[in-house]
């Protein structure tokens, strides 16, 4: 455990934060779903399921004021898969562009001139958006002061540190929120804030991990598929729909695949994930598909627009999309 991580304070989970006590939604029953020991933090975490909406909650969870210390120095392959120009990286880039095109088509193929990649990470999806919507201006936002190397000096692409982004009011035609919502303390508040940055007719594409998936069912403990202590939430269809509805968004929600066999192999062997593991994961991918056919895919995705009438437009479909 790093010195920075030792500064993180943990808070016991008592209620489900997706329910608003002021609307009579408080005091939700939380049921024990699983228990996992996280070796790096030397802590045991409980995974609790809300009996009302189905979301899975990490208990205890990092306090909002100290959460940032978990992410200091997270530059390893395990945390931010670097864009290094390898064959696998190019393949992942192709899949990222396919995901963006698919989401854009599901959303009705609106005109896109401004894009926000919120929680850009390695920048893969920022670059994918720039390549798909060639004439667009892309803003990549994250907490690091410096952009990832691949996002430097890209024409039409601007990197913003999170505080700088909050100081602006620019609106966007297309917002990407990928592998972010499970990390924040207030998912509904985050969705509401980003929905205010959507231009008229704009769309938001998000991805979150699914608690009811083969990855968590088979490897929840052995591979820390729950993502503790980084993931505060693991959603299911019901809890994701609730969050979107409360945020004022209409959405088409679907399950999608994510190649994980290489990650599982590296974790099982207790090795740092490498290109060799990723290549082995390609060979093992048919096994993953068989497991997913039995227990479900790991990612829930949603294509969202601002809601102009009562109720969500939910169209659950099962597609195979890999990134």
C-alpha cells in the first residue's frame, strides 16, 4: 500500500445513496452479498445489495474528502492501460471507434461538433471520438494536471484538469462517461450535472460494471472483480435505470461485452498485466463468451438524452461490443 493510500479514510455504509430521504426513499434495506479481502489496502470489504433498487455497494467506502489519495500515482498498466502503439492497442482503438459509432447510431446519429470525454483516463476514447467525428472539438477531462502522452498536441483536442472544467459552461453534443460513475460518491448528482452540459439534442454515452455478470459471479473474490476499494458501486439494470430517471435522462440501456480473459489470467498468476496476457486473452476469449452466455456480460451501457416526458425509454438489448 502506498503512502498516499494510507491517508484514505473509510466510512461505513448505512443506506443506499441512490434513494432520496426527502422523498420518503430513505432507510433502504441493505443485504450482505459478498465479502472480499483486498490485499493492497489490507482491508476486508463487504458488498451490500440494496433490496429496493438492486445496486451493489462497497462497505466501508473511501470518504469523499480522502478519495483522491487512492488515485495518486496510478500509472501502472493495471490502472491505466497505456496507448503504446502495439497491435493490441490498435485493436482496442478500433473497438473504441466501433463503440462510439454504435452509440451514435442508437442515439439517432445527431450532428456532433463538440465532444466531452469525462474521466478520460488513458485518452483512448478521446482519440476515438476525434477520429469518428473528424471535424469536432474534443475536451478530455480528468483529475491529473497533465494529459496522458497520447493526447498532447492533437489538433482539435483539448485536455482540461477537472477544476478548470468546472469553471467553464461549454455545452456538448456528445458526452462520454465511461468507467466513471462507479467511482463517484453521488452518481445521480454527477449525471444531473453532466446533463446540464448537453446541448439541445445532445446525447450522453455511459458504461458501468454490472453486478449480475459472469465476471463477478466467477471471479468476484479471486480477481477482485468488484473493483474495491475504487468502485463504490456495481450496478444492475434496475439501479442504473433508477439513476438515469432521477437525473432526468431518457435512455436505451443494454449489456455489452468487455474482453477480460487476459486480465483474469494476469491476476490469477499474480503478475502485472502485459501485452502477453492480452494476447493470451484473445485466445481465451471464446471461454469468456461461454461464461457470459450463462451468467451475463460485465458492462451495462446506456445512450441517454434529456427527458422531455415522464418515464424512461428503456430498451434492454444484448449486444457484443468490446473495447
